[in-house]
C-alpha cells in the first residue's frame, strides 16, 4: 500500500540526515507504531508518507505510484486518503466540534464550497455518525476550546475519519495526554483501525503503548531503521539500542 525506497531527508543548514536510506513497506490492515528518541526522524518519516515533506533522495510509493510524480487531482486523492492526527490536535479552537469535524471533508469539495462554509445534510449526518463512534455525540455544538485534551483528540480523530481515509497517520497523538486518557485514545484508534480496515502508522514515545497496541514496531535512531518486527521481539536489548 505504501513503500519507501532508500528514503533520505536532509534539511537545509543541518549536518546529519534526518532520514537516511529508509526502505519500508506497509500493508493494509497493519497497525504500526514508530519509536525512537527525540530527533530520531519519526515526524520526518510520517510527513514523507503523506507528501508533506519532500525526500532529498529516494522515493515514497503510494499504491505503486511515486508521490513525486503526482500532481493535481492525483495528489489530492492521495492526501485525502490519509487522515492525520497530531500531538497538539491542530483544531480550530473557536469553532464548534461539528465545524471542526466537517473540515475533514474539504478534500472532497470545491474551493468555492469550502469558502462558503455551507455543508450538505449528508455531510452533517456523516459527521454525526462519526461523532457517535468517537463518543462525542452530545458535544457537536461545543466550542473546541472548551474541551479536555482527550476530547480534543477525539475531535482530531473524527476529523481524520471524515476524510474517509484508507491510511491513518499519527504524530505523537497522545504525547500531551495523561496515561489513562492516552490509553483510551489508543483503544479508540485500535477500534477504528479494525472496523475500517485501515493502515495505521502512529509515532509514539511510550514504548508500553506501542507494545500493547501495535502489531508491528519500527524503531528509528539517527534517521535509520534499527528495528522492524513484532512487539514481542522488541526486548530490552532493542530498547537499549534505540534509546542509547
Ligand atoms: N524543519 C527542520 N529544519 C531543520 N532540521 C529539522 C527540521 N525538522 C526536523 N529537523 C531535524 O531533523 C531531525 C529529525 O527530526 P524529527 O522531527 O523528524 O524527529 P522526531 O523523531 O520526530 O523527534 P521528536 O520526538 O522530538 O518529535 C532532528 O535532528 C531535527 O532537529
Ligand atoms: Mg516528532
């Protein structure tokens, strides 16, 4: 579904490569957690996978097509098919829960329609259905700024699902939440992952969460893959190697 071939990223005015020769293959249905200490390249990898970051060399293939060869409608289609959730939620605080979720459908609408902010009955009922799934049905009129962190991330997940994605990407989506709430969010992601048959790739600092929820762990160190395997195989030795 997604492949990277010898992917490298070199940011301007830096010495080391942020990603170095990363070759990976991801399939539909996999729940992958990416581990690695700060600066290991986790965010850079995730951003390459949905075309937010251009590789310096190598390539990213989505459904066998290189992202760098795509433009216009094809690129929009790839972007639309990957929903993204973020550590700081990236919501619009002064808008309601419903309005935030509806922005997830922007990729399917004309720019003019998006400017008017008018949504169809069908879009609103789809958003309601998703809000129910994420446990926020009674919150649709509430302003996002009045929600707790866990609730905000539920809105973030709902917005991503509104894109009707085949891939769910997360850049440390639970790093700002307390451990209990983080666990609940992982449970929700796991449920959505399974019911929608997604490919899910989540960056996470918490090794326990990765071991508990992922069916594949990838560990990065200094921009390179130092582990790629089943959670059970990520033992103390691999931990020490990754976090040394
Ligand atoms: N926009 C940028 N310009 C220059 N260097 C960058 C930029 N973004 C990231 N880097 C560098 O690239 C390397 C990888 O960064 P990245 O953000 O991908 O790591 P990370 O694993 O996500 O870290 P964290 O856990 O702190 O989020 C780091 O050395 C970082 O300083
Ligand atoms: Mg990061």
